């Protein structure tokens, strides 16, 4: 028998936080990587760390909400690797926590473009690659959020897009069946990153009661290990939805 084929993963929003941690965890598991983001200066150190682990890691600057940039991203993927085994739709953004009636259309549109349209564009391009390649098929993991279940105060754009991601995940899982394309979603609560630093500092973050309170966080590497688990399954098995959260965050119950 020949050598096992090296699997290829494309990670969006790979320059920091969950994307970076997941990229390095996949590198430790032997995956080749294409790292996508809007800032090359953040992507290159991640690629260097992954390369030091003995895998191929390339970077590509792209705004996933722009169709022409996604097209160029996947052209580069084909030229570099000629296949795709995993798309981790991780790129995301939020709007300022303003009262609902004070949000601008531009703030709404920016979140929709990145969180929802970006996930759609990348998944659609990944579908085309995965259907045509040999061996056929692959896996798409969408980064949902606890906000795919319940909102935080003043988070309508982010929450609406994350609820929509759940619908996209279900549709992709169904439409991918004939082509050996599996799709799942990981809903993450309070992973410790630069974006969640404010949860543990000062008075904390707004609660449903209107009060401010600090919240527990969890190690982002625990999220990354969950992504690797989902990615490592054979295409005959799938995790449609996984929730990974800080155990004591105020989500379960009335807390």
C-alpha cells in the first residue's frame, strides 16, 4: 500500500484566537494548511509556527465577504494543494453593542457580509472542490456560537447571523450527502481570546438583567482539540452540532 494522503485544511480567520489555535492543533495532527485572513502580518506567524511542526502552511489574504476575493482564495488553494479535505468557516465579526434602534445599516451589513455571506461563499467554493476531487468529498465545520442559541444584550446582527449559520449547516449537511461532504457546527462559549478579555476584567460584560458581571472563560486550546476531533472522523461519521463552553458561564439555567 502507498503512503497515506496528507489532508488539507482551509481555515478562515486564522490569524488569531480560535482560528490560530485550531490551525496549530491541526498542524500537530499532520494536516497541511491554507490560512486565510484579512491581515497577512497576523497570518504569517501562525504559518511559521505550523511549519515548525513539520507541515506545509501557506497564507492567503482575503475578505471572505467579497466574492471576487473568495474566488481568488480558492484558485490559490487549487494551485497549491489541488484538493480540500476540511473547510473551517471560522471568520467572524460583531457590531458595537448599541441599542437596537441605534444600529446603522452599515454596521448590520458588515456583520452579515462576514459571518453569513462569507460562510456561504467559502462553503459554496469548497463544495465545488470536494465534489470534483479524487477521493471525493470532504468536511465543512461552521463556527456558530452560543449566540446561535441565545443572544447577549444588544447583539442583534451577530445573533441573527449565528442563528442563520445553523440553517446553513443543516442545509449543507443535507445537500452534501450525495457527494460525501459532511457538515457540522461547533458552538463556542467564552473561549479565552483577545476578544473575550473584557469578560474577566473590571465589571465584566452585560447580562440579561441589565447588570454587568464577569464571566468564566475556558482555554482556547480546548476548543481547538474539539475541532480536530470533528475533523478527524471518517466521512461516514459526523458531528452535526457540538457545544463547547466554559462550564460555569451563565448559559444553562436562569443564571
